[in-house]
């Protein structure tokens, strides 16, 4: 399987047309069709469903959709590798890829990046937001250099640097909500209320244990992947969102407020990377600066 042919396949998937893909690739249609047919024969699977003469629209089979996802990952990794290999020995420049959930502790990463920027202005940072399974999957595939995760780290697979701050769990609500008059929120306050939970916590976790109630017994109005989207649901009165403090601005003219949970529930965080990983120069510089920054006494 050649990288060139994967690029051809992705062009067809993007254009949904062999004719338009051939034009964008500056190839003849028969040449492109032959390349894809050979790829299907090599894999022993049909990848495309060719349209009739009337529509000519091309759709992907189930195997084609799998190949599209993997081909994008492969080509992204190749591009990342080429950048790392082709850099000169004298200048540290390139890209650093970091995956993280939504947390105010990204500020610590930003401060370390700002410090490194003074010495190495040619480094660019790419931040991908997602839940823990997303971060770990991308990290394992080599598409990320570092990941920020909550809770216990598998130290057999990863090296970890513990972040000095912990994120505090609480409830995001409208300021005119009945629970807004309370300074803290207990489990029993939420048992009957419409809740907006993260997709990960809905499946069970430390929050479910804190609530002392099975998820199936809760009134779950919605789930979210990004707390910003959940905050919009809260603004419109759909329910109470349980999440981490410091992500949504509740000051000034905001219609929302945040109340911490009691008993207190916190998330410890670590920045992790794969064991025995060979860092690119930018990534190696970054982790050195981050270690120095986290070890420095607070100002």
C-alpha cells in the first residue's frame, strides 16, 4: 500500500467523485480508477460504491470508511515525521502536539510554552481537545507528543509529570436557579434535578461514586463532550451541568454561576508521554522547560 495511492483514495473520499478527484490530482480518470481498483484488489475489499451514470456520486463502503480514517492518521504521522527529520541541527523549530481535556491547568502549559518561545520562537503548538480515550488513542498512535489526563496514570505505558494544581468539581447553573442560593452542592441536592453530565462520567466514574447513586437512577437531561456546549444548555434552562471549575467564565454579566461540590471532589492531573519515546527537538526542549517551570517555587 503506497502513500501516494492513499492520497488518491482520500481525494476521492473528499470530492465524492472520481472525475473531480482526478482533476484535483491532475490525473486522468482512467489512471485514477485503475489505481483505486488495484488498491481494492490488494486489500481484498470493496472500498467505493460507484454511482450510476446519472449521479456519478461515489460513496464509501464500511471498509472504505475505516481506510479513510486510518489513511488520514497515517499521512498526518508521515507529515509530522518529515518535519522532525528535516530540521537542521542548529535551529530548534517545528511542531509540538498536545492533547487535553478541558481544564484551566492548560494555563501552566501556556506559561511554559511562553517561556520557551523566548529562546525558540520557531516552535508551534497544536492543542487538541478531547476526552481521555481520545487523548490516549492519539498518543498511542504517535499523533500527539504529550497528553494531559486526569487521575491515575498507567506507568507501565507512560512517563508522567504530575501537575501542581488540581481541578475542582462543581455545578454550573443559572444564577436564578434554586440551587444557586447554596454555597456548596451535596449529592442529595442533585438526585431529582435534570443533570447535564460529561459523556465519560455518564458511563460511571468518580462522579457517580460521589453522587452515591447509579447513573440509571439519575435524571440525565443531556450529556456533553465540551463544557462550553454544556454551558449553552444550562443558559437555556435545560438543567445543571456538573463539570470542572475555571473553564466557563461566570463573572461580570454572566447569567451563570458555579458552586463546588461538598464533600469536595478534585481531579489530579498529569502530563504524560509514551515510554521510550524519542522526542523531536522541540518536544524535548518543551518537556525540559516544563519540568523546570513546575519545579520552580511559586512567585
